[in-house]
C-alpha cells in the first residue's frame, strides 16, 4: 500500500494549490519496468509517473515539444529514423515526373 499527504500550499500561476505527495511501495519488477519506460522516453521516473497519473485522471499533462530538445533536424527526426526502408521511401514518396505545366498569363 501507499500513503498520501497534503503538502504546503504553493503559488502556481495566479492561484494557489495544495500539492499532494504520494508514497507508493512498488514491487521491484514494477519499479524496474516503470524506470525502463521512463528512460526510454527520456524523462525522470517522477515525471513519467506524473504523466501516467494525469493520463489516468484524463488531464492533459504538461507537454514538452520534441523540437525544444532537438539541436538540429537530424536530432528532431531521430525517433522516426529507420521506420521505413529505402525502397519504401522511394515507393511512398515519389516526385511528380511532370517537369513543366502550361502557364496562361492572360
């Protein structure tokens, strides 16, 4: 089992809210699994737990744009790199072979 306790009020934005501190006693294999998933997403276990709890409560968790972590386009598209083979890229993303189109300026 775990425990919950209300913390001291903290100013957030224009209003005040009371933080809720939760202590959860996890089985070691559960902790390892959660830690692995958090590391795979590149976030701390605390941030990952907050995201999961917010999702379960149907509240939008604070999001961080992947672009804010990327230093360049190569880093930005790293998560999708290797999803398609070169042949699939050629098949799905071809250019229009037409080199010119008639233009009527009148």
